[in-house]
């Protein structure tokens, strides 16, 4: 079984990757044998997180294969409410994880402005999903060490990043890597051998990235079946709030 930790609904204004509808998303999942996906919305990333988060909930109602993922902002401008209000609303709505785009949204995720929001996420046991391009590894480590109970999943890794990630993985227990664009040759096998299969989760970056990348990287790897099963679904299930589902 595969559960995608890194997928998105909504049309991308600059990439010809489809309309981002629920029907397209489910069809793509079926094509690649993906059972479930954690999805955010392009509006939350490229326009307004609050509007996009609400739009996402409308789209995934009645779709048990799609787990909503909201996008956070610091509470300095009051755009998404206080940290307590944001996390309470997320839990009530069945949100399973929260994503951050600090580079694109113009704030320091490891700074004082976002500290209260990260503390609230940790208390609510809502995993934090990040793209590597959005935040540097020193900031990732600082967040993980300050909030050791907060699961942090870093995707969109790119090429030649293992030296940067390795020290953070060694010094923390709550940082995990996603498969989306993990482009180092035999990088997956090296990660599992050195840090264990439990530190990696399956993610595709769809629709901006072709899911075939991550699917092939995992299913054609030299890992044993138990490791493949853990990375494909088990690890992410362990991180997500199982009760955080939209009815």
C-alpha cells in the first residue's frame, strides 16, 4: 500500500499539470496504485492560506482517500487566527497535517514569530510538512530540537542533499525525509541503511512532479519488503492523527 504525503489539489497558474480536480487526483492515484494522499491546495500556497484551507475542506468532503493538509502562517498579522484557534479548527475539520512555505510567504519559520504556532502544532500532534527549498537545514534542526514532539517531514529534496540532511537526521529523532525528488543515486538505500526505514515517508510532489519518480524509486529499490511497506504507508500512518479524518 502507498500513501502519498506530498500531493496538491487546485490548478497551478504557471505549470501545465492539469486542473487539479479531485477526479484528476483520484485517477492519477489509481494509475500509480496510491491508496490515499495527504493533500493541500494551490490557493493556500500561491494566494491566501486561509481561503485555500477552507476551499480544500469543501473539496475533500466525502473523499476518504484524501486527507486534508492546511497551510500555516505566523499569527503576527492574524490571517489564520491564533495558534490555538488554528489548531482547534484544524482538528475539528479533520486536518491530518500542516504545511509551511516560509520562503514564499515571507517569514522565518525558526524565528520568534512562528514559535507559538509550532508549539500549538506539537501539542495537537499535527505533523509539519516542508519542502527543502523553503527552509534551510539549520532552521529545520532548530525547529526539531526546540519541538522534539513535533514530527517534521522534509520533501522536495533534490540532488546532492544527503550531506546536508545527514547531520540533522543524526542529531534529531523527529525529522523524516520524503521521497519526492530524492534524486541522489541509491540515496534511499543509503538512508535506510544508516538511519533506518522509519525516517523516510512516501511522497510524490504531484501534480508538479510525476508520481512515477517516487513510485519507481521505492518499488524498484533494493530494500527488503518490510522496509518498503513501512516507507510506503506505515511510517506516515504512524505520524498522522488517525482520528483526523473528514467524515
